[in-house]
C-alpha cells in the first residue's frame, strides 16, 4: 500500500468509492459540488492505494472557498479489508498534517454519527479505529455535540417582551464575548481560557464569526428595558444554510431564562428572512442550551464528534 495526494485523474475512482455504512461520508454529488466550489481541493485529498493502484481509502479535508489551508478533516474511510486500519490511517494523517499545515496545529477531525451511535456495535467499531488513528496524529481532545435543525413546522417563536435588541460596535461585542465566556459550559471556550487570556479568547471568537458567511449587520446586543446588558446574539450561516451561530448571557443574568429569549430572537430573525432550515450545535454537556433548543422546537438530527489537537498557550 502507498499514500499520495489526489489529482483530477482520480475523480472517477473517488466518485465510485463505496460509502461507509456506519459513518456519514461525502457522497458523489457533494464531492463534485465541493470541488467546484473550492471547499475541497486536490492537494487536500489523500488516497490509500494497493500495489495495483486500486483505491483502498481516502481522506478529505474541507475549508471555506477562501481558506488558504484546510479547516477540518471531513472524511476518513478505509475499506474493511485493509489490515490495521488504525495504523494505516495514522500514517496517512501524520504525513498529511506535515504537508498541509507544517508545524501549525492540525485541522480538527469531525465525525458525523447517528444520534444514538453507542447503541450500534458497527458504528462503535467504525469510530474506534478512527479514534486510535486520530490520537496517533495528535488529535487527542474530543468534543461531542448535538446537531440540531429547526424547520417552519416547529413554529416561529413570538418576540420577547423582556429584552431590547440593538446593533452594537465591535468593541461592545468583544466585551460581551469576554463577559459571556466567564463560567461558560462550552468545552471549546473552557479549553481556550485555560491557555489564553479572556481578551484573546474573545478576539478569537469574534474574528471566527466575522469570517463566517453570515453578515456582521445581523448581530444584536440584548439589554433590559433600562439598558442593562443581558447578552447578545450572533445569527450566522454556513456555506449551505442559516445557522444559530452564537448566543451568550452575561453571568449576572444567568438562571433567568434569557437563553430562551435569545434563541427565539435568532430563530425569528432567520425565519423572517425566509429561511426554512436553521442548524445549530451544542455540546452534550451543555444541558441548559440543549434544553433551550428542545423547547424552541429544534430537533436532534445527528451527533458531531470533534477531535482536536490540544491548544498551545498563547
């Protein structure tokens, strides 16, 4: 077996490669669409082949159309007949990370799984060899998330009478990001705060959402009728559909149900612009946020298991 980068001459083999029945993958039409959009690129695709040139496995890294480097590993699949799939996949990931990002932290690996994947032995086995491979390639920090969807049949929430929503300056949102991170249940936020200052972590979040396909003009600061800051919303988008993005409540106003009001504002905003499909994610451990999604009519469609490299201190 040998590993190499893909070229346009490999397209037919990639399109014909069988899907993994246990783990969601990139199908033929999406593969074509992502290549055409520049979100998948030939240098970001790695192939595992036997001595006869038969395709035995593939790894596909994804990025935005304007990304200089890949942002995430979106697909890692080796055929069942490949011996030591964990070892082969580890070699693939280590060599690809070296070529794609050098000494920079490797992109995260995102597995898309059924909602109750631990109840299915076939899915558990499919996840197990991938976890071992990812760990050997320095992707040792897991985050498991619910992936939610809202559709119009769930009903559009009524406006909240408790909050006033208004635009804010960049500095106001930086301050709100920083304040809302205190005591956050979000695992990514907690890990970031362990290795960087609150101001730096807030700047990272701010710049991430500014770079998303949604518009900065959509963001709103939330206050009481008296003008006291309560939190904020960042309605956002992916390259495919509208997205909840980010919402935060400052510590002084937690425990009063404002998370429901803020989620309702994001949902109403997207729905008012004609969106019929809104996605969102939250960590399995973030119980208050998960309850807010359930109450707002969002339904769980899958689990996202994210494997990341440990964060280095700033």
